[in-house]
C-alpha cells in the first residue's frame, strides 16, 4: 500500500480514494481468490454487509487509508519542517 500511497500523494482526496479503491479491489479480491486472506466468521463487517459483499466492504473501507494516511503524513511533515512546507 505504501508505493501506491506515494504515487497518489499529490492528488486531491477524491482521486486518492478512487485510485485507492481500484488498488484495494485488486488486493482484496486477489487475496480471497488465492486464499491468502481469511475473513473471520461473524466479524462486524460480515454481519453488516453479509458474506457475499465482504470483500467489497473491505475495499471501500481500506481505500480510505490512502487519502487519510497521506493527509496525516503531510500534517506531521508540516509540523516537523515548517520552513520547508512554506516553500511549497
């Protein structure tokens, strides 16, 4: 997820989420197809979305990690290096 996050860091929130959703869709569905991911029975998302849409719910949720993570890193960077952030 980190390389994708780095590629998306200068894009607006909605683009980061949209591209992150595509990436997470491939990661989630690929993980379940290759049986490298495991959904624990009766977990909260499974109960809320149902078994057939679990991967979709996971992709929708984890796609937020890209814009949220990039926002958090930017805020930390601006606090640690205030002069460098003014020159942008």
